[in-house]
C-alpha cells in the first residue's frame, strides 16, 4: 500500500520550521512509516538526511518539542495524534 501525504496537513505541521528541519521531518517520517519506530542513531540519520549531526539533533529536538515525533528507549516514532 502506498503512503499518501496530505499536503495541507504537512504544510500546517511544518509551518515556521527551517527548510533543514522540514527536510529532517520528511525524511525521518518516511523511514518511520516504512519500518515502524526507528533506532535513534544520530550519525546514521544525519548521513541519510544530508546534514551535520548537530543540525540533525537541533531539528529532531524541535520536532520532538512540537509533538511531531516521540522518543522512547532510544527510538523515534511518530506521535499518535500526528499520524
């Protein structure tokens, strides 16, 4: 089954974020939707997202603080109310 993106929802969720954080959100969301919760390996995720580790960490923290991602037991997931 192909994942569908709701453009209006995506734009609403990412309003106010930098283009880097939006890219991290899109990439990590795709990984999670494809595989389920993923291990938080900042080095690997930074490489996949095409950014530096400190940039990835900053973006992930913004996304976690905004309630878009959850972090538990070293794994990242999509917050239930944002699926």
